[in-house]
């Protein structure tokens, strides 16, 4: 079923399920980039402080159940299937007709109730104002968070940053504090301030200055994250600011919070991986789900500052989700001597049949504006063989990036070849 942004169906289904989301307090996080990292920080902070928690993020990475985690452990697959069957049977029995994502949201809410979590962290799937997670009401939510906002999903959310920010800010609720990434564009911050005023809520602007204070949790310079990328300091600041608000309801110590941050993992985001290929071959890669222009710019900054030596050429393996704006996707990422292999992920995403890969020939048109060394190989495993040969012959470091669905396929290939 295609994406259909409205809340009436999920409201009806949750009423039939007896409103499972009322059995815990929620944290609601929107944004274009960084919201997954913020959610990961928060769940590790809560777990380390012995506050039972659930985390719902999308898309799933390997299997559908890993989008729903309890204390940072994916929901058992058999439990997932059992809850899914229950939710689907109610949807069918009462003729609700929920979309796939609405069903998944209900599964998460029901799973968190069954696990008796105290806090549930919900990442917005798309936009905010009409996303199915926005069924959460004022009394359900401890805090909202808004990460970096950029141009993405323009066909659904708007053609300007202001329009997209308006949709993201739709998660704001009366009397519920909202924390926003202070590095956002001035137009985004202006929209957020106006929406906070209209909603009747406090807006806290996070800073990534090392002396940024978080009450009894100390300063930003007191924390070390294992997640790579300069932008992580801002994501961490957003998470810590949210933690000061949670602290009003649950006991959170600085020591446990530091341990939680140091243990935070978020696969597929600037992840170094020794990728297992067939016949015992391994290929060292940097893996990153830079799924839109803003994320690609940040990846480019990291590569230029931390990965390239003397501007050495790199080998890219890139696959993108269909419908993404690709006009400027490679600007600031690809240099003129880089090798670029355009490929695609498998188009049978479990639970999300509307997701399709972009034709690599379309990507090639854009890549050729930046480098002459462009190769189109639609089969992902074949593209990795080309990258292996390039790495062996030219000694070029390999970066696999683009869609998170591509990242998922890479991790599946790695797991499968490890087992053989």
C-alpha cells in the first residue's frame, strides 16, 4: 500500500487495541538527519540508568523486528510475528485498512506495553505532522526532539526548508518541551520558534559548544561518543538536553549517562567493516547510509578530513532509493579522480513494498559530471567484486554509501559469507 499521510486509521486501530501507548511515557524525535543517532543515544542512556525502554526506528536494518528494540535488543522475532498477527487480525476484523507503516507502529506500541517499559522512544518515519507516530498525545510524551532538517521527501513534505520544517515541527505538543538542533538553518529555527509559540510549548535550542551545560549531567566536553562524524557532537547535545528533561521524571546520573554514551552503537553510519565476500575474500570498507544531499555533504566532510590522505582517490559503491533528489547528491562527495560504481539494492524490501532502488544509469549521469571513472553495475554483489579489484589494483579505499537499504544488503551479504 502506498504512503498515505493521515492519522484517522491508526487512531481507530489503537482504540481497538485499547491504546497501548498510554502504558508508558514517550520521547518523540523528528528530523531529516541525525534522529536515529539521537534515539540510539537516548536508549543507551536509559538502559545504563536502569530505566526500561523501548525504541522504534525505521527503516529496519536487517529484519523487520530490529526496528523495535527493548533495552537495545531487537524484539524476539517470534514475539514480533505473534504481535503482528494480533494487530493484523484486529485491522482485518474491524475493516480499518491501516498502511504497512501504521501496522508496524501499532506493533511497536503493543510490544512496548507487553514488555512493560517505562519509556518508549519513537523516531518519526516521514515528516512529523501526519506521521503515524504523531498519534502520541500531550499526556503521553515527556519530550520532543528535532534534529537537523534538510531537503528530503520534497514530493510529500514541501519544496522549501520552511515547508519541510513546518511538517517536522508538527510533533510539538502543548506543555511538552521540545529540543531542536541549534545548527539548523535560520529559516528552520524561525519556523520552530513560531510553531512552539503556537503549540504552547518550551523550545530548547541545543548547542555543540564543548562548554554547553546539561545541569547535573555536566558539559558536552565530559562525554565521548564512539560514533564518527563531527555532526555527532550536535546529535549528542540534543540527546543530553532531552535527558535533562527526562531527569525530572526518572533518576539519571552523569556517570551512568557517560557509560551509556560510550556504549552507543548505530550500525551503518560511518561504520568500518571488513566485508566478507565469496571465496574467503575480505574487503575493508567504510559503510554509511548517506541517504540525502545533506547527509552526503557531511559524509564528504568526514572523508576529506579523516579518510583521504593527501586527497587520495577513493572508490565509491553507491545505491540510492528511487524518488530521492539526485541533482546535487554527489557534490562535495566525489572528487575528479575517484572511481564510482553505481549499483542498486534489492527491490523486495520486507514490509515496505513501495520502496524501490533508483536506476543506476540515472545516477551515472550525475556522477559523470564529477569524474570520468564511472561504472554501472546493477548487481550489488558484482559491484563489490569490481570494488575489490579496484582496491587491489589501485589501492583505493572503498566507501559504500547511499540508501540505508543498500547498507542493509551489504550487512546481509557480510553475514551470509561469514557463515559459509
